[in-house]
C-alpha cells in the first residue's frame, strides 16, 4: 500500500518542471528559474503591499484625528 502510494506520488508529484518544459517545448532550467523568480516576486510584492497599506493607514490616522466636541467640555 505504502509502496504503491510512493510510486504514484513519485510519478505524478515530482518532475513537474520537466513535464511542463516538455509540454511547452522549453528548457527545464528556464522553467525552474521562472518558478524561483515568481516565488521571490510574490514574497517581495506582498511585503511591499503590506508596507504601503501600513503607511497609508498611519497617514490617514495623522490627517483625520478625532476632534473633541464642544459639548464634551
């Protein structure tokens, strides 16, 4: 049972880059580099979006401060 599962996983799970490169008619190295660059771009892009939103919220809080009401005196 475990051997069959391992065999199926090795056949269908690994060599994704190789099969994709064969399907697209590209070099395997190019496909692997694309996956590496895409993962870095996703990581860096998410971090940049997070910093932009944090700066934007901080700026909003500085501009729109809650003013005290005359009736609170």
